[in-house]
C-alpha cells in the first residue's frame, strides 16, 4: 500500500507587513493557518483566516 505524502505548503504570512503581523498576534490569529492577506491602496491590510473571518488592519 503506498504511503500518502503530506505536502507542506509555505505560509502566506512570509511577506506580511510588520504592523499587520503584530495586530494579528494581538487578535490571537495563528499566522501559520492564515489563508490569505491583501494590501489595500490606502495601506491597510485585510487578513482572511482559515475559518472565513476577515480582519482589516490599518497602519498606525
């Protein structure tokens, strides 16, 4: 029986801005399971969690 190999996907939080990463940690968001993040034109960052919740973090 062949073994199934688990593919390790790189985290999307590698290029996350520092202010957004700090805010995510304050909110208790695990960056290893972060589904996606997007930078808005005004400089704010939208964090999309694995459970579907969205958080908007503005630079302070």
